[in-house]
C-alpha cells in the first residue's frame, strides 16, 4: 500500500487516483458496504494478488461493485502489486 501511494505521488496523480488497501482476501463488511454505495460514483481499478486469495478478494469486491464497472488487473510475472510497482510496472490508462 505504501509503495502504491508513493508511486501515485511520484506520478503526481493524487487528484485522480487513490489507493485503497482492503487488508486480505476477506474484505470487511463495512468496507464492502462503502464500495457498494459508491460503485457508480468512481471508476475502480482492482489490482489483485495473482494467488487464490487474490481471486477471492476480487470476487468479493466485484460483487460489491456490481452496479459499477470495475476493471481488474493482475500484475505481470505472478508478482504481488507492490513487487510489480517496484519493478517498474504501472497499468496503462491510470
């Protein structure tokens, strides 16, 4: 999360992009409720871990964001998002 926040700052994207860390595969219900209530207010790009826990996390958030149109990305080379960001990867279009 801190790596992502630093890259957002380095790229001067603070006004357009916000990183939200959901802490694990089981997203807490208050957070899921917030995502559901704001599904159509924001464009969500979900960047998940490449493992089974990442798929579970993605499914929870996609269910909450069903009224919106989230984009899901998986970093290259089976890297966790922070590892991918540190290696120079950044999703195009963000």
